[in-house]
């Protein structure tokens, strides 16, 4: 199959890491005589404008594509940026009501999506995974419908209410994140603000509806709806989550006292936290979460603001063009 790669580059991703990784990918494209066209974002929202311009040009995937594109090019979008950049791209697909495969070179701070699907964070290895692939991989994502503000969209990683969202809001507003990204320590910025968030995040009530049940949690500390194991740059909050299963994982942590919180954090680092009595895990293909009290929210590492939520979730599929090499991303 012949390819024309349309490379959407967010040079600002990872505090400039996007520009560095894009330079490496372009060098590899030139060295291998690949056909490509680069597109650079200059400000937030440019991703969506670029996707809209390319929407009619990008090829639709079907099992017959290898035969269909023997003499013509398959036009594939390659995104170089962070999870937030990819989030903007797939949500523009959703807004335009189109389905297109997409490739990804992770260049953000956390890169949890790449970890979750087994895509290397090393640009050369990620490039090899992309150009060696002959077909895309179906990855489970989920749709959300927020009733209070009438918002709809697609989530690749997770939506969180409470602790993780407060960490995201604090980290994204900090100057230390840019400094740490400069030294390839972007995920450390999440850890730096974790302790602060633990002492400032108050408990809040939520209602959860799933699998024919209605559950009330009065002292919620963290509520994360996810389809991959990770959040916060590699923290395996839901190690049982699998982006190849047509299911959504929900993690609810109710706030214990300070010694119990510290014990939970130690267990979290050692990935023993799922046995903690304050940790609750659920799976479903559909669920609803209602948080009446205003709390911080985050979607794919981007802040949703401090607000009330009435969220309905259902599963969906996004095709990611790469060859899976899961053993590279266990750390």
C-alpha cells in the first residue's frame, strides 16, 4: 500500500518537545523517501481547523484498502503532540461525524495514551511502529454526554472528577511543568502537586448509575472513568483496564484519614492499591455520574473547569494506525 502521511504537529506540546520530536520524524521521513505534508499548529484550536481542511482528503479505512490503494495513495493523518492534541483531533472527527484512522507520535508531558496502547514514547521506535503497520488497531474509547452544559465528545484516556482533576488544573497552570518538560521530567510535575492536592481536595457526594444499579458515594475523593490503566504520567490507577475491551472502567476512592491516605499512596506506587478498602472499581459499557457540588474535572489531561457534572458514558471505537509492541511500555 502506498501512503501519503499528513503530519499534524503541535510544536508547543511538552513545552517544546513536540517541535523536537517532529524534527526527528521529518528526518526519518526524508531518509526513507516517504511522501508527507507537515502542518504546524500555532495556537490552541488549530488542530481542529487543520482536521477540518483535511477531512475530505484523509482516506477511510476498510479491509479492502490494501487492494484499493495499490496504485493510489492512502492518506493517513499522523499527530505529533500530547494526549490533549490527539483529544482535539478525534473530537473534531466526532464533530464532523466522520471516522478516520489516525497515527500518533507522543510528545506531551504524560503520554498516558501511548503507554496504554503499547506505543513507544521514543520517536524513532514510534515511527517504526507506524510505517511498519499494514492496518490500524481498533482501540476502545468512550463517548460522553454532559447534560448540564450540553457538551458531547470523545475521550481517549479518562475523565476525572476530584483529586486527579485538581492535580491537572494545578499542574497545567504551573511554571514548574515547563521547566520539568525541558528535562524530560514532565510526569514528575504531577507528582509534585499530588501532595498539595491531597490536603486541599475536599470530599464530595456523587451518584453512579451502572449495570442496573444506583450507587451513592458520600465522601468521594477521586472519581475516574477510564479505558486505560494510567493517569498523571504513568500512575496505574486502574491496572485492570484494557483499551481493547468494549468496557469502561470506573474507579472511586473515598477519603480516609491522613495515615490511611499515605498508606494508599504507598500502595498506589507499588500497584497494590486495588486491595485497599477505600478503593472501589466497576466496569460497564454504559454509566452515569452525577456530581452536584462544583468540583474540578479533567478530560485526557485537559481541565474542564470547576463545575457540577451530569455525565453519561458509552463505548466507541477509534482506529489507531500502528503495530503493537506492548513490552516497550510497561514502565
